[in-house]
């Protein structure tokens, strides 16, 4: 139980007689009480780092009134309980105060037990919010470890299959469109297994060209190639006794597939430039957004590896096939980002939810997550509604400061009447042109980034940077 003397209360009221009365009343009840005559003095104390458990704030004050002071307090602390003092007949102002973030209110003149009860309720509300916040943080940790969020029968089947095979050491192939949550399934398999305390190592097979991917997976000895000044263990060694997650496995070069087969069959491989085999005990989980069976038929993926990886197959349905998850995920992401960024964005379900459910979500859960994050950061619900109605394109006034650092498809359409800085216009035009050319090259090469880089006559690393800058997703 929290002792009252450990509860510091700040009283803010321009009326000296009321300040003295409240200080005396609460001090006699065992609280640690301070008082100031104005909102500016209260803010000065808070900004100086003084800690209070609760603020009692009068609404009507000269210079800076209670509503303005409350607004500034909320910028400093999103969870500080603020108890408003109002006079009779100030109902409209009280409503505004509650909407602005006040915890509770007391009407003057008040009885002793009224203010005592309001303080108790406000502190209890803070305690409950703190508990909820802790649970949400744990939920985010669980999500990173594979506790993915769902509400549909189809994802329940995925969850049931995970529970069935997690404790085994069999290889698993996860298939599904981009953004459906394949990595979360892989993490879930690992953290539900006997190897949960061992390493979980992720390798994106599409992020590196053939030469670098081989050394990344299997390591190299000193002098194996120019620049190899010392030996380095590969990802398979780092994942020993744990799990290695090979994402976008379909992009793996045929030459590397041969060494992968040796690991799957014998649990051994040799580093680049090495003369001795390295023994490892690693569970392999692979993922792809392509139909790996077709890659086998086309001769771009080894059949023997396919069957060794595909001991258990987990296919994640796209978001459009499990629409009952959409609003569930939306609310989870909204709560998560509101807390992360100290915001309190609310939406009207009747206006937004039908649009959320009817939108096709080509980017699946990743697209939904990014849109909710954007909504919380910018605080513009109309923009999200425009995005959903426009089929993934915004129809709104452009703000140059939003152009940089977000997917190009989210940049608003041109307004012929708008005048913007030439540098900004040139940058935007360049990004659009580069994006179009990269998309052509990627489609031409069936999304083989190495070949696309050659067509575009840029380095592989430069292409990856540009793809990220322009927000290109397959």
C-alpha cells in the first residue's frame, strides 16, 4: 500500500485563501503538498524536474488559465493525473478539460471527502493505466518472440500447427505473400522450442549478392579472398544449437544451395578457404513469398533441398483472406504506437472500419502496420481515409516536409496551383523517375535484384538503398 506521505501533490490556484485551505486540508490527511499561484509557476516547477504524483488545477486563472496549463502539462507528461477545480455553471469548460486530458474534476465549494475521493480515484486510474502499459510492453516483447496477433480461424490453424511442431527439430518451410508475418512465425517456432534460450539467427538471402551471401552463411578463413585479413565465423556457426531463419530462400544461388544441402544432410560445411569441415547442430527454418515448387519445376531451386526443407509446410494466408483480423490488428497497432509516441489518437469506428475491411491490403500486415504508424505520427485521420478510398494513393494537399523518408506511393498527387521550392520539385521528380525505372528492371528480371542492378548499371548496394528510399515492395 502506498503511504500518503509518499504522494506529492501540486496545488495551482490564483486565490490565496483557497490555496491555503487545500494545502492545510491535504497536509492534515497525510499528503506532501506544495502550492503555486499560477499556471506558469506550475510549469516552471515541472520543467525543473520536480516530481509530483498529482496536480490540482483551477480552471479560471489570469494570464494562463487552467485549460492552457493542462495542455502544457500534457506535453510534459501524458500520464500525470490532473484534477480540475471548477465553479458552478462551468459545465462546458469541464467537458473541454476532460477531452483535453483531465483525470477528474471537483466543483467548488466542495466537501472534504469529495476532494479526498477524487484524489484516490485519480491515483487509482494512474495505477491501472500503468499496469495496462506494462502489459502492452510485454505484448510487444511477445510479438517479437512470435506471439503474433490474430482473431481469425485461419490464423488459429497456423497457431495450432506451430504448437504441434515447435518442440521438434524438423525443418519448416513458411510460405506466404510479402508482409504476412513469416518472420513472426519463424520466431514463434524458435521461442516455443527447446532451443528458446539458444541463438535465433536471421539471414535474408535476397539482401546480398552470391559472393557475399556464401561468406555470410558459412564464414571464411584468413586470406580466403582480398580483404579477408582475419577468419570470421558464418551465420550457421553463430546459430549452433539454435535456429537459423533463411528468409527469401528462393533467391539463393544454385552454387550456395549445394553447400546448404551438405548442412541439411550431414550438419557440416567448410568455410571459404577452409580445409576442415565445421560441425553444427542447427534447426533450419526457411521462408519464401514465391511458390517454391514452381522454382523446382523451373530448375532454379534444387528438388532435394526443397523436400528437406519442406518437412513441415506452414502457409500464411494474405490479409484479404482473413478480414476478421484487420480491425483487431488495427486496434493493437493503434494502442502500440499511441503509447510509443506519447499520442492519444482516436478514431470513429463507423467512419473508418468499413474502409479498413474493404481495402485490399496488397502489402498485408506490414502495410497496415505502417499506415497506423503514419496515422499516429501525423495525427491526420482524413489522410488515412483518403488513402483507403484512393486504393493506396493519397489525394490531398502535399506537404514538402513529408516527401522525404516515406514510400513514394504515399506522396500526394500534384496540385497544379501549388508552388514549391525547385530543389524539392527536382528531388520528387527524380525519385519518381528512379522508382519507375527500378520497377521496370525488377519486373524484367523477375525481381532478381543482382540482375536488376546490372541492367541499371549501379552497384547492388546502391540499388538496395534506392529500393528502400523509394519504398518499393514486391
